[in-house]
C-alpha cells in the first residue's frame, strides 16, 4: 500500500473528523479511502449508465466480439 500526503482545507478536515465521530470511518485515512472507493463506484455507475443510453440510441457495437477484436490486433 502506498502512503499519500495531501493538504486539505480546514472545512474538509472538519468534515473528515465528523465522519469519524459518526462512525463512518475508523480514522482519517479510512474516511478518505472510503470516499475514494465511493467516488470510483460512482464513476463506474456513470459509465455503465452512459453505455446503456448509447446502446438505447443505437450507438452500440454489434456482431462477434472475437472477430471484432481480431481487427484491432
């Protein structure tokens, strides 16, 4: 695991401390890790929903994926 050292505003530090007091994280690092995981999940969900919209609009790829992949080798 890598350790990062980042400056945060006083407001963010207060927010992190509040999350710890509310039991949403064991310590500062845990709160930040949880927040980053949630951010990552939100990004993945956003990408999935965007893909679903594109497919509904007829912008998806069709056909045999193995044959398609061969074209890009």
